[in-house]
């Protein structure tokens, strides 16, 4: 886990690169007919219910900075988790956690830094989690990665 002071703030020139934060939804996801998008949305909703049942307060869903999105941001006390959710119908394409590549982790960290700069509170502790869902079976990998890990 990372404390705010250890994580560092982004210089304003880097923040400008991301542009403004939108609502997190480019269009109404309930109107998406693409099965892949519908599965992704269902996986995110299942992950949110799972986190809430374990005492987490979901403070953002689909937080977007430019084209980068953090699926779920949840808080429990001073701990803030940035959660990437991956759903699969089976393991034919590998584990859902394998899909969270180094490039994807770097994007999540950049978006998380923007969120921290805008909404973070003194004393917050941050971590990056992954939730994988295969055939409706959920696995929560806490502290799945840290900034700088490859």
C-alpha cells in the first residue's frame, strides 16, 4: 500500500495531457447491445456488489481521464482501492488477471494520480486491486500491483 506522500503528485504539465475528467460514461451503457460490453458492465456491477457487501463504499464507477478509465474506486476508512475488473466466459483466453498488462497498469496508475490530486484526502492510503470474474466466480486480488512494477 502507498501513502499519499510516497506516491507523489503529478506536475500540471502531465495533468494537461489527460484533459478534463468526464462523467466516466461516454454513452449510456444500458443501451449497448454489444455482448462484450454487456458482459463487462455486468462484471463491474457484480464486483461493486461484492465490494459493498464487504464494507467498501464505492466512490466512483468508470472514472475516466481522457481515454483512460478506472473501473471502480472504493474506500474503506482511509484505504482507497483502485480496482480493475476483468470478466471472462471461460479460461480459453487465459486468466482475467493476465489481461492487466504492464501498459494497462501504467494507464490505471496515471488516472489514479489524477483522482488523488483532485479528490484525495490527507492520510489516505492507496492500493491497486484486480477483480477477475470467470463464469460468475469472482476472485479479488488485493494489492495486485504497485506503481513502477513491470
